[in-house]
């Protein structure tokens, strides 16, 4: 058993592989993209990508070449799609790494052609309002892509869009718009092999959105995007456990003020335990006085303000000692609070809780070959 770090994000690679395998079976699409952007949603990009491929992902997704490079350097050969580019990106690195480039504009298309990118996916905005060609530009972009493809330029391997998850009606309108874009692509002489629009939420709830490929981020890491519906309902289990060692305990009298602003005051004589994790480590300050913590199998709550480096837990008369492990979130099946509970405590979503860990948190992998 490897030793535990003072601040530790323990990543269960087997959970990622098993989540991907479960989702592949459940969703049944010909292709499955594991989205490993943002350092694998805080789980480590390379290790997560390996575990996802092990579980059956045949595509990987990141935002750009910078995120893709470490995957290629690690010897990962699966196709990788990128979709968020600055105007100074020449796509030369994308071409060198043999990445599939998602293009939204004529300018991106031309840059990809100049860089001799092998495969592109045309991104169309069907109502999210982010990138992707807007409908008034679809013909122009698709025609140009067709011309380039026929003259030996990038092959249009895919056409894709992204949903706003703004309700049944809005999603249906986006899916209908996506159909129009696919028809226009055909009129432009294009035959993209892969059409894709669904991320975790739509893939799980709208079978008609699954198409040829689903782009799954959150689900791979074992979390549910639905309030009130846990991941276990879909056969998923959280891959990350965030914990730290208790670094100090002290007995204090009733009426003691705790942390900045004394936003917490002890009701009786009690023990305060100090946890060396704060908002610079990604622990949301908004969860002051409310974030859950498990120590020695017992659940407690953050006492007072979460500071930059540390927070306090009031453990009452429980025999908590320096060196005990405080688990902030993990797999609820093990008794740990969930990342979703922290999100609820902080008024945010579980995506943000896992993806925002700071650099002082050390990673430990368990399971898998990584
Ligand atoms: C982040 C992202 C995804 C994955 O979303 P999840 O909700 O985590 O599954 C899919 N597609 C695009 C374009 C994304 O930016």
C-alpha cells in the first residue's frame, strides 16, 4: 500500500475504465469519446485517457493541441478531437500530432488546410451561442470544406454541435437544426463519417441525440449531471477521493470563535481539527460552515470560514487525532460525502468541484496500469 500524501486526490483508474465500459454498453453508440480536457476534469489527463481507452473509449476529446500534446507524448494513439482555438493557433502542432481539429469558421478551415491537418470536424452552432458556425454561415463553411476536401485538403471526418441542456423543447430545436446542417453538408458533397452532439446529460436522457458518437466527460469520472439522481443509478462510481491529514487538534471551551470573522462559535467545550486544504487548493470558500467531511467513519461539517490554505472541523468529543485522514469527497458507497454534496454546499455544480483542484494537491493512482 502506498503512503498517503498530506493533501491527496486518490484516483481509481479502474473506476474510470468501468464507468466507460458501463456507459458504452448503456448508450450503445458506434463510437465513444472520453473527454479528458482540463487535466481529465482534475483526474489527470494521461492516466484518465489510458483508463478510458482501457474501458473501451475509441476517441478522446480535449480543447486544443496544448492539452493533446501530453497524450501523444504518452504514446496514446487514439484519435483526439480539439474544439476551442485562439486565432493565433496555426494548427501546425495539431497536424504534427495528427489531431482531428474542430473548425467553426472559414478562417479556421483555411488555417487547418494550410497546416495540412489530416482530419477536421465541422462545428455548427445549433443554439448554444458559443463557437460553431452560425446557421447563416453553414452553407459557406460547408461548401468551402467540400472544395478543400476535393482538392486534397483536410478530410471532413465529422460534423458536430453541442447542446445547451435547456429543456425538452430547446434540445429538440437544436437536434432539428443539427439535421438541417447535416443535410446541407450532404448538399455540399460532404459525407462526414461521424455526426455527434450529445455530452453526458443528453446521452443519458435523449437516445435520439446519441447519433454516431457520444462525447462523455463527467460520466467517465463517475458523477451524475442530474440534481437528485446519483451516479449509481447509471452504474457509475466516482473515481476521485479527495482527502487530507488532520494537522492539528485542540480542545477549546464553549463560546470560542473559529476562523476569520468568527463566523462559527462553539456551543460547548469541543475539539477542533485543522485540515490543510483551502480555497487555493480548490475548496470553495462558499462552502464555509457547510461542507461535509468524513473522519474515522464519522461525518462532520466545516466550522467557520474556509481560508486560503486551511479550514477547521468541529469534531465534538470524537477521538480525532493528528494524522487521521479527513475525506472531503469520494465514493458515497464507502461512506464518503460526494463531490455533489460539496457542490450543493457551495451553490455550484459537481463539475466545478472536481475540475478546480490546486497544484498543492498530490495525485495517487490506484488500480489500472497507470
Ligand atoms: C466538456 C465538453 C463535453 C463533455 O461534457 P460532459 O457534460 O462532461 O459530458 C462534450 N462536448 C464538448 C464540446 C465539451 O466542451
